């Protein structure tokens, strides 16, 4: 599966960067973050979500229509 994102440079954010980006998003919005840093932050958030799920697969989107639930 191909992604439409930029190639990952194995860039991991440290705790300070995560806090800074989180504060910047809250204060100024997502447009205030450089795209490469936003990619790394998005990967961090996905990893956090996966860790919170306790190993269960959390559905990311619907598979059927709204009336099929």
C-alpha cells in the first residue's frame, strides 16, 4: 500500500517537541506546524492511540453506511 505522505526520515519527536507542538496546535492551529514535524506528530498520536487500545484494533472508519450500524 502506497501512502501519499512524504518519505519518513525516521524522525522521532522528543518529549519537549511533543509538548511544544501540542501547545502550538491548541494556541495557533494546525497551520502553525511545519509539515515534516506534523508528520512526526501524527505518527506519535497514532502510536499513542494504539497503546491506549490495549492491543485491540480500533476501527478508524466505517465499513458500511450509517443505516447499517
